């Protein structure tokens, strides 16, 4: 038995190690096909982030019970690596233990603890997977829909088998050595109860057998994943570490907020000297090799857990977009096309299998039955960031989707026809509604005080405390104008000096950038940047979450540094300072009005502003605050982001209806938000629900500022 165990174990180990090393080399060569991108700044901070996210499982614990179970499985898997070394030693001597620490009780106790907790945890995760398997008509709502189930089962059963072998070996060791139970605190009963009738020779043979089985299970797993480099559910155990270390935000933040500039050879494009670019320079991503190497590492790391899919507003309203399936499809395509890209000569390429040559010709974006990425899925993204927020291994889905959009718009001129009006309005009139710039101050008509305008009432912004950035919606959209007026009134009441740019303001460019039209974004942003420099803009308050995000996070890419604050943050500060005082309603019928709050994606997930608007709503006298089930980091999108405000939802149900239904079901009298886009979408959703009788006529959608103003004016 011993000879057989030694021969079989060493043979499979040799094959496993050889194949594993070869596949790692292949994976690295595929990742290196990507374009350069700098991700090595702040190495110390990156290492701290890696330690925090891996050791503390901070991102996994967004789903607490699953995160806890995964921690025990992950560290049982890693921490018990030494048990594999012990198994090899036991093939030659059943009494063999690790030198120095082998009989140290701390090592033994920790090993047994990790074995038992890992066993319980993996059984728990298997049960969760089985309970959430895609079934029936609602199968697509399972986060595992589209994941390759057999791979997940194989990995789970591998871990289960290894842990059972470890516990069995511990029991055999106890029975063979007749050691004190002190050294086998939780496995002695296995030895005495299961193996108590075996002779010493039988115990030795049993150790040879179980050690061999453990080695076979471990290296069969290694061989299996080595033969399948796209088996993300297994390979993420190795690729997640560098993927976290090389994440965009070294300090641990998510890859949200700013959209990255278009890069060529690792450097941002200078749009003022665009003519100097090489003719073959890719503007965006049109081929798999146009992605950065970090993008290719992202695809390789996807573990198919489906958290992103479960949170995606497009997927949850029957659209074809699943962030998980996008990552999986890009990974499969990258590795299928890699032999062509890695070939050293045309002769070598011609000799490649037909499947590889076909993959080389396959378009990256196009009709679903032809292309890697369904064009309808590409344009269904709201850029809400739920996928990035939920991903436990820091995949940057939104960056990938936006880069593919850029190529479709800038190179292929292929985009939804509704965007023609958006682009035309932005280019010709500086706003997405194609309205006259002369109407930008119409919102201020009828206010009981004068709104100062730069160039007319003040020479520069040094004369006031804030530039009030009105935004296109706040200037032109009737519902959003009410928010603009409310904020202006509140600032006036609080004695905060501010000025606006009037017709000197133009769109920040957010809709153009999220729609893939980087040229128009740059045109608008450079125009605004020049105005900011001329007027001396430093401190800015904005009512639009999209303007807030763009000014705060993206204008620095053009050399403009602004201190940008959202109106809910500023108003909350003014209330805390006593400069604004909410008063209880004199009419008792207004007491007990219930308010719920919708988190704008570009305020919440993209910029982590969650508390300020809630604190304002909670201190309004006579009101009751009620949260929606999906809130804060798990809030559901209104459906307006990613330029969806100007596109039609042609597939599935409407995103805004999904969210409005959730808000109405809280029993709220007022649905509050802090973004004009959200207000428009939720208002349209509420109107539809009131029309079909599924919502009370008395429910209203209002901005947080309006609700605060109403309570302040009571005084």
C-alpha cells in the first residue's frame, strides 16, 4: 500500500505542478496583451488595502453571513496548506510531523479549528448555492444564473473532500500514536470511534491511503484548473490578490466617481492636440487587446459569484445586460483569441485552428448572435456602479463598459438614435435639452431677492462664498427649477453669499461622457474650465448629483481643482450651525407625514454621501422617516444615469417603475431625493402608478431642499 501511495501521489503531484506552472505563465502572457496603465503608485497603501480586504474580508462582508462563511473557507484553504506537506511526509513515515511546530499544541489546535469551521462553512455555502439555483420562470433573478455550476460544485466538493481527509488523518494519528487528547482536542473521538478496531499495521495503511486520497484530490483540482485558464471560480484564489493590489483606488475606494480619460500607450489623450495622434490609435476599446492589462486581469479574476448581477438595475428589469456575463464573455474571448495575438508570425497564425481564427474575426460589440458583447446590453448600462460596489474582488465593470461605448461612438459612429438629439443639444446649445442659453436664468424669476450673477453683479467669485452651479436640469426642467429656487432661498435665509454664472454656465459634459462621446465632453469641460479660471471659482455648491460628481472628480483631469459640495451637505451644515431652523407644522394634520429617501447613484455609491440628506429629513419636525428596503450601498437606480435619461427602455420593464413601486410600498407621503435626474424619473414613475390606481394621488416627489424649506418657512 505504501509503495502504491508514494508512486501515485508523486506522479500526480509532478503532473499537477508542471501544468499549473505552465498555465500561470499562459495567464500572465494573456494579461500582458493589454495596454499599459499605471497602477503602482502608493505601494505601501496598496499593501495595506490588500491586507485589509483579504484578511478582514471587508468587501465580502457586505453580505455578512456569506462573508463570514467564506472567511473560514478561504483561510481554512490557505492555512491548512501545511497539512498537504504533512500528507507527503506521511507517505514515507506514518508518524511524520512537521519539524518544530508539528507537536506544538497551538499549531494543532488552530489546525483542527480551521478544519472544523472550514467544513461547516463549505457545507453552508453549498447549501446556499443549492437554495439559490436558477429555477423556473424566475431563474434569471438568481445571482448564479449564467454561472458555470459544475465548476463551482467541483471546487466546493474538492474543499469538502480535503477537509474530510485532514480530519480523518488527525483521528488516525491520535489512534496510532496514543497521544494525549490535549493534542487532539476535537478529533480524538474520530480515532477512537471510527478507527479504534484497527491494528497498528492497519492504521499505518489507512494513513497511507487517506494521505494519498488527499493528495489526489488536491492535485486533481490543480490539473483541472490548469486545463481551464478561464475557470474563474478557482483561479480567483490566485488572481484576486494582484487584482486588489492593482485596483484603481490605492486607498481602498471603489473604481467609481471619476471616469478615467481615454488612454493611448498609457497616457491620457491631449484633445487640444488630437491631430498629433497616430491614425491607428484606439479611441476607447474596439478589440479585446485594447483593454488595459488591468482590464484583462479583471476578467480573469471574475469568480462568477453574481453579486453584481443581483444588484444590476438593467438585469433586474429584464434587460440583456449582466455585468457578470459581460466579464465572463470578455474573459472567454480573450483566452480564445490569445493564440492569434501571441503568435510570432503570419505563418504561425495561418496554422492555428479554425476556432481561433474565427474568434479573431469576431466583433467585440454587435448583434447578440455574432458579437462578444450584445450591443443592446452595452447601451442598457445606467453606470450606477452597483456592480463595482458589490464586487468582492474589485473588478472595474463600469470602466470597461464605458470604454467600449467610447469606441462605438467615436470610431464606429454606432449608438442609439435617441442620442443624436442629446449630442446636438450639447454641441450647439450647451445643454441636453437643446434650449437657448439665454433662458438659463428663468428659474430665478419671481424670487423675493436678487440672485447675483458673475460679470453683472460681481466681478469675480472672490466676492462671494460659493459659486452656485445650477446645472442644465436646474435651469431648464420645470420640476428641477423648484429645487434650484428652494436652495437659493435657503442660502439667502442662512446668509450665505453666492453667485451664479447665468448664461456663462454650460453643461458639465456628464451625459456626453457616459454616452461615450468623449469629444463633446472635452469640448464642454474645457469651456467650463476656462470660465472657472477667469472667474476664480474655488468653492462650488451643486444640486445635481451628476454635476457634483463631474466637477468634483473629473475636472481635475483638466487641471481644475474645485472644492465641490452637494446642496444636502451644505444645508445640513447650516442647520447644525443654527443658521437654518426647521419648525414643527402649526397644522396638526401635517404631523406624522412619512418621508422616504431615494439615494442618487452619483451622490451615494459614486461619492459616499449617504448621511447628510438623511440627517436633514430626520430633523424635520412632525415627519417620520422610513427607509426603503434597498438603500445606501444597495440602493436601486432610478434609471437615468449613463445617458439613459435620453434613451428609451425598449426591453423589459422600466427601471423607474421598479424603484417607484418600492418607494410607494413604504407608505410614504413624500418621496425625497437629492438629484434632478432622479426626481424626473421617479415623478414619471409615480404618475404612471397613480394613473393605474396603484399609488395614492396625495404622494409627492420632492427634493430634500424643498422639504427643508417648507419646514424653515413655518417659522
